C-alpha cells in the first residue's frame, strides 16, 4: 500500500518519509533520503560486524530495538522501519532520529557528532561529552538567555568552500532529564512528552529558538564532571584534539565499516585548525547550568 509522503529538512538533507516525524521542520524538493515503513531483514547474512543489537556491512546497517522496531539503513539513501506490534510512535521515532539516521549519515560520508550546538553572534558553539554530562541542559540554558539552538544529540559538521568547519542544523527539540529541567527551573512536565516510556526524560520543543541556517564552528567545549568543587577550563592542544573529536563521533561503534575515514580525518583536521577546543570540568554536584553558561559565555567573549 502506497502511503502519503511527508517532506522534512534536517542535517542538510531533504527527507521524504512515510513515517510522520513532527520533530523535524518541513521541507520540499527532490528527496535525498526516503524513510519507508515495511519489512526488514531478520539479519544481514554478509555482516562484517555484529554487535548486541546491530549488524553492519559497508553499505547496510540493521538495528533491532526490542518492543520498538527494526531499522534498516541502506546506502545512505533509505531507511526501512518495521515497528513491532503496540510500539509507541514516539519511541519508534526516537531510535530513527538517533541511531537510524546516525548510521545513514555515516553511510553518506557525513560526520555526525554526539553534541548539542548553539548559535552565538553568528557562529556555532558545540558542547560534547558522554551521556548525561549536561550538553543538552547547557544548550537549553543558552536558549533561555536568548541564543538559538542548531542541534541536540546529533550534529553534522561539514567543510565549506574555504576549508572551514560548518555546523549543519538538525531538528528543533531538546531531550532533557527530569533533574535537568529542575536545574533549569522548568520542571512542570505536565505538557511535555516522554522521550521513552518509563524514563524521566522529556522532549522540549525549541522551534522558537531554532536556527535553521548553517553556522561556522567557532568553539567546541568538551564537558566532564569531577568530585572537585571547582570549575576549570583547559585549552586542548595537539593530538589531544583529534582524540577528543574521535571519541565524540556519534555512535562510534558503527564507525569502522560505515564511515569514510579519510573524510572523517579531514573534518577533524578542519575543526582542530579553525575552532577553539576547550575541556570544561564541572563539579558532580550540585549541577548549576547557569554557572557553566557564565563561564562559557565569558570565555567566548573574552
């Protein structure tokens, strides 16, 4: 049965989708990528690598998420989604917009980073780090100060015609834990949807604070926490820049077979050359995003 196609624009791609994805902004024009609802293979017979719930070849990626869906990304052109019975639509979209598109972007030779990105004075500022370190919360804090967001969780970086790194917008939504909302003093969750059933993580719409245009990447802050009570900013130098960027590549476990390694190196080289890279260490507790934002803002404007 032919389903009506919905058109979106995200990560620099025109997307035609049989699956409604209200998180994305509307798009038009010839599709670069199709998302279809249909049957997926049980496995990839010629898989080069098999993880716990995913399999990879040089041009295919298969992911199974129990009780949600299977996702089959092919040649950077198509993602087939096979929802399981009684799967919640928002959960199906969660893994499509995360691992599904993360793999497809890598298939297309693009470099997705695990990061949240804001616009400041016409430039992009990226926040990287492990899950739950405060990337999204910090970006949301800047939006509350009047800045705009470009991406949350998955950010694509490309090289412009002058060889400089450019951050490409994703979709206008934050995913924030309940304690992060409390830290932002916006902990009324009655009107928010859960990112996933049973998790105290919520979707926060950011359309009014969204920057839909590419911006040159000016700075990258790598967030970590420690049991010390003080904050610290340390410039990253030399080969440590490449190590930090490699570790923040989105779904790095897919990297070996899916990504164009030479292009990945070019992107990392451009970021290391043109963007200021800073290690930002914050106390484990209390988590005060306003204080972190003050430090970043002062550092960027100094």
